[in-house]
C-alpha cells in the first residue's frame, strides 16, 4: 500500500512544496491539514499535485477543539497513519499587541507549539499502530531558535526562562503572554515557539522511540525567504530579505529545494535516525546539526511537556 502522511499547513510555502515532492515519489498519499479548505485545494491544483495523491482536511491549530475534531475525522477516514509532519506556523514580527487562540493562548506559541503538541499526542497511537517500515513524527524547527548560530543570535533571542508565563497560560490578562513571563514581543514569541518544537521532538524521542520504533526528528531546511511566513513583515524587509539571504548569508533555499529536503527526511532510509535535528550543507547534503544549550536542555523539555499537557487538557 501507499504510505499516508499528514502535513499541517500544506496550503503554502514549505508544506505545499513538501506535499508536492512527496506525492511525486508515487509512494505516498498526502493529507493536507489546513485551516483554509479552499485555499488548500487551489494550492494543490496549481502546484500540480494529482488528485489521487492528496486529500485536504480541515485543521485550525489555533483551536484545540478543531485539533480534536481533526484527529477524530482522520481516524474515521480509516486510513492508517505512517508519518505526521508538524509544519504550520505563524509569525508576527511587527505586532505591537498579542493576539490569542480560541482557548486564549498567545497566538504564535498557541499555534506553533500547543496546537501541534496536542495533535501529535492524539495521533501518537495511530502512528504506533502503523505497520509501515518507516514511521516518522517530524516537527519543523528553525535556526532562529538556535542561539549557538549567527542567525539565532539576532535579537530578540529565544529564551524560555523558567517557563513562568507558560505555566500561567500565556493569557496576557493576569499573566504575561510570553513563555518567560516578559513583555510581549512577536518576533521572540515565534523563536520561543520554535525552541518548544525542538524540545518537544526530543522529549518524544526519550519517551517513545524505544517502545514504538517511531523516528522523531526536527529539521531546518534553510532560509526559505519567499514564503508566506514573512507576510506580516514590513514591505522593505520583504523586498530585501531574499537577496540578503541569497548573496550575504548564503543560507537561501528555494521552496522547491526545501520541500525536497523535508521529503528526504520522510523517504530516505539514511535519514531515519530518531532524536535528530537535520540540516543541509551548501552542497545540499544532510547532516545531524547541534542544538543550542536551551534547545537541548532535557530538564526544560520535561517541564515544557508537563505544563503543555495541562494547558491542552491532557493531564
Ligand atoms: P507559510 O506562511 O508559507 O506557511 C505556513 C502554513 O501554516 C500555511 O499553510 C498556513 O495556512 C499554516 N497555518 C498558519 N496558521 C495555521 C492554523 N492556525 N491552523 C492550520 N494551519 C495554519 O510559511 P513557511 O512555509 O515558511 O513555514 C513553514 C514552516 O517552516 C514553519 O514551521 C516555519 O517555522 C518553518 N521555517 C520557515 C523558514 C523560512 O525561512 N520560511 C525557515 C525555517 C523554518 P494559510 O495558508 O491558511 O495561511
């Protein structure tokens, strides 16, 4: 049989490019888990993904109710689940005020981390039951959450502190909307959420890899400077960022190439190791990258896991 892969946020950018690259192998059926059904259908068509290779299903990660409904609907479809890719993300670098998810969590951490945390926990049993030779749970990370790299050191830096804001629910009313309890900063909230993604992947690996054989991995596919992620940024930034990445940092990667990299983690057996944060060299060869001190702090990962369980109603 064909493998089944769920990709969140497959209506644009990396998710769409990966859906295309994966479906072109002929070995996978892609479930595009998207908040905007029509946009996703149109995107799949214009990317040329053939009809028999994909299904669009509704998922809004900014609502835990929607996440639960998605998991139920997927189960009812009767498809086995072989790979889950947590890819969707929002980024509000110029926002002055925080916005919130349906349950009242600051929107970037609520979507990028908490929505995906609940989704992966709910679908873990489905992945366990898969009889596919390679089972993966992939959470897309980012260099911006790595303070051991140049790009990760551009202020404001990611810092989860002692997680006091997260413990109080990121509500911004009687507590801070930021994980570390500080003032709202949209760019930092995104970076923090990416550190959460990388910590979560490693905690999954520690808790479930041996028992389940599932490979848990994260990746940084390179700087895909033209995706919708930067849609909230000022126009001058959007104009200058792609050439800056192409010619100055040389970290630029096209959507197509980034999509192929994500597809490679899913289908290339040499990238099936669990607990790894994959990156690519300039010549497009993959390597196991190192994470920053905070993004590899196992005590913090455990604490993040436990607090997140409470917030999403699993504990
Ligand atoms: P895009 O903005 O192009 O794609 C993000 C996707 O997430 C869109 O499909 C969007 O849906 C979806 N999404 C947003 N909010 C929700 C929600 N509440 N529920 C469901 N889906 C949602 O950005 P990218 O392709 O760049 O980002 C994809 C991943 O790559 C992210 O995890 C990002 O952190 C990561 N990344 C990106 C880099 C880059 O340079 N661009 C570098 C490193 C990592 P819609 O189409 O409806 O808006």
